[in-house]
C-alpha cells in the first residue's frame, strides 16, 4: 500500500503555520505506483494528468529523496496526513516562492521553542 501526505506549503497550512498562497499543493508519495503510466499503477492513478508546457498546475506529486524519513514523521493535525513541522521547515526553506519567509515563520513559531527546550 502506498502512502502519501501533504508537503511543503500545503503541510504548513495544515499545521496552521502557513501564509504563502498561490503555490500548487505538493503531495509527497512513497512510491511511483500512484503516478500515471508507472509500472503497477494503483487504481485511480490514470486520473492524474501531467501538465503541458504553459498549462497551469493544480497539484504537484513527487517522491521525496528521503521517503522513509518523511513518511515516519507524518502527522494528521486536521485529519489529512501531512509532513511534520520540522520536515515542512526543511522542505520550504529552499523553495523559490517565498520559501525563506515561510521557513522563518515556522522556525520562530515552533522549532525555536523545541531547540531552546521551552
């Protein structure tokens, strides 16, 4: 069974630390089986369609480089699985669309307290 969760800005929103809007939601998956035309695709995978050049993107599906780490830290703050606050901070910090600002907000709202032991 494949697993999936919201990542990056979508995860930050689910964790109530998001403020960036207009970025397509990222869904992180642990297997290519959810992608269309992949060997052993799961039912429903064929409904995903790759956007063509210049077409708007509604959703970004990707396999993270550290699948096990991401999936072990999944939380469900509002019922939907999303990457935890530390993973979200790591993921958005290098994103070109206001990622540094989002990372600073996450750091100051949550991670700084964890590091300081508050």
